[in-house]
C-alpha cells in the first residue's frame, strides 16, 4: 500500500511599480504579479501546477479608476506551472479630489484552492496596497471683489507714501 499526499499550489499576488503617494488627478502605471510560488522545499522540488488561474487588480475603495489592464499571459491561464507568473500591467488614475486615499486589491485564484486566513481569500491570495495624497496645497483663487479690495489697498498705500515724501 502506498500513501499519496496532495499539496495545493501556492499562489502569491504582489503589486510593483506604484509610488507611495499620488497627486489628485494623476495617472500612474503599476503591475500586479500573480505567481505560482515554488514549493520552498530543500532541495528544491517541483511544486504542483495551478489550474484556471486568474489575476485581477481592482480599486477596492477611495475612488480612482483602473484602465488599460493587460495580463500576460491572458487570464484565466489553464495551467500555471510551478515558478511561473502572470503579469498584469495597468494605469491607475486618482480621483481629482483634495484628499486621495486609494485601496487597491489584487487577487489571484485557481481551481481547487481554499485558504482561509487573514491575508488570503477563499480560492487564492489577495494583496492590498494603499496610495495616499502627495503633499500639495491648492492655491486659493481670488474672486473679483477681493481683487478690487486688494487693488484699492495698494492704491491707498501708494498715495500715503507720496504724501509722506512731500
């Protein structure tokens, strides 16, 4: 009699190429890399293949939009062998608001995987990244009444200066 041990594939999701801060209305480019990690055994051994693997970046909260999402190879991938990866590139545009606080979530899933811990979701692995506002201050615009008051004050200062000289 033989014993057969089946181990699930080990999926990982990781964001790269994104800045830690983003300005309102700014567009940045980033990557989500979804990998079938090696088995981590010593000596190295081939780990199991992952079947029907997906790799999906999404804006979880804070606004903003993802565009031009392109994954190579295109998902779902029928068989993702041990140590192979799916690379998804995307454009992220921040909302044009004074404060930016975007939460991006990248999820990779495969058939037959079910992991339930704080960092993993059923069927795969989830990676989360937060992007916050870059420190920039808006310049307040002066309305016509304020401009007129400022001009009048400057004229009064100029007239006062002439009187003192004379």
